[in-house]
């Protein structure tokens, strides 16, 4: 049952398209469900080809659906028998390449979607949105004169100016430099939140997703396998795929011990009640324990040693790949003033608070 505050709800969505050889059809989205409340920012996160952009196109009305239902507020906009045209859906779209008109200046680009208003009102509303995205001084500039981040904000202002119920963003940061992306995701989140705008974006980059979204749906093979807040996705993944996809980690063998503990090569860990109870783990049972880089701490005084196999400098820290005595490799974030050589052995210990386990 949807609440009165629900803006977008998708039920059992299925979308297919003709195969390349023309002999059959390929399923792009199957059994997809999600609910987005008014003012929430949602994200569909998944690798290339998982169907996430197809879902956006269906919400917009650019893509017909095979079965299921899409509601905007309480209005059915897509089903097997219903297809409301895109221009009647009150949905704004920010495309991957921003799709700004090169022959129009910034103010004219934003005013473009306001043709239904008198000229003076159109200009003043476009100027108001330029102020909201902190680009009032760029009104007379042309798109090619702006940085990638500025072009992105113009595209966002143009999509928001007609005051749609929902903004959709298709890989909005993919054409920008990696170091810009996270900062711009935070800027975009602030703009959307300040204006109480409901938005859904798709991306393959989990750090972008974490920086911008209230709720994230991890997608694979046309399905959302977990729709949750970022914290829960990271600490309580619903299945092995989500655990593997979110955060940088590896699975290491463990044996369930008395007292709700699990023993691994690095020592004993307290089992998270959520996971221990959920999959009915018994003493002596073999399990796979997820270890992420932030579960391992560098400690010169620890008797547990690991060999540095690889390292990646990240500014404030290194991401070390460490080899344990058994030959298993794990990851660890280590402050960058601890600059150890490849082949050197360093002391480590476990600091995992949320232990994620799956049946072996």
C-alpha cells in the first residue's frame, strides 16, 4: 500500500525489446519494484547493461513496457494497456551529455522549457533558477564557455524550471573528471534538497550513489535486489551479490563458534545477530565472512603479520593489498604516513563491528 506521500511507485515492471538477430526478444527489466517518496533522492546502481537506464526511459514514457505498472502520485502512467505521453507526465530529464543547446546562452537554455509562459515571466523564472544553482553571473555565457560542472548545473536548472514532479538523471557525472564527481554529487544533492525536489538517478559508481542518494537500489539482470538506505546496503547486504558489489571486500572462510562468534584466520569476531539468526548458522558450520578494507587496522604492535603485495596511494591513505600466512589476500586502508614497501610485513588486527556472513 502506498502512502499519501508516495511520488513514484513501480510494481512488477517487465520490459523487453527485439533481439539483434530479429528472431526473438530480450528481457531488459524483470519483476522490478520500487517506491520513492516526495522529496527523496533515489538511485539505481548497477553495472553496465543491468537495465537501469531502461527503467528511467520507461518512467519518462520513452519506453513502452511489457507488463507491470508505473504510478506517478496516484496516476497510472504505464501498464500493458496504458501509456501516457512523456509531455503529460510532469517528469524532467537530465541526460548523460547534458544536451544543452550550443546556439543559446545559459539563460535561454533554461527558459527553453517555459514556452507556455509570457516572455517576461519566462525570463524572470529562468533567472530565478540560475540563482538557485549559483550561476546568476553566467546568464549571458554559452555552454562551450562553461566548465563541465557548470554545464551540469545549467542542465539541472533547465530540468527543474518547469517544476516537474520528478527529475530523472541518467549517469549525470559520467562525462566529468573522477575527482570532480563526488563533490558535484554533493552539490547536486544540496540543490535538490533545498528545493524539495524528488529525483531518481542511475549510475554505475557507488561513491556517487552514496554522495547523493537517500535510497539506493542495487540492480543486476533487470531486477532491484536490494532497495535500501546506503548504511544498510553497506552493513546489511541482502545477498552475496550486494555484499560483493558495495564496498571493496573479499570473502574469507570462517567457522561458527559457541557464543555467537565466528573464527577466521585473523581471529574471532562477534556475529552480527541479524545475520547469524537470519540464515540459521550452527556451531561448527563453515561460512564465508565478508572482510572490507575498513575492517582491518594497521597495528605495529600486533603479532598478526601480513605481507604488502600491492598498494594504491589515495592521498590521506593507502589501499594496501595484504597477503596472509595462508596465501589469502585482503584489503586494508592505512594512513599514508605509514608508507611500507612491497614485500614488507606489517602488523594488523581486526576492527570489524558489523560482521557480514553467508553460508559457504
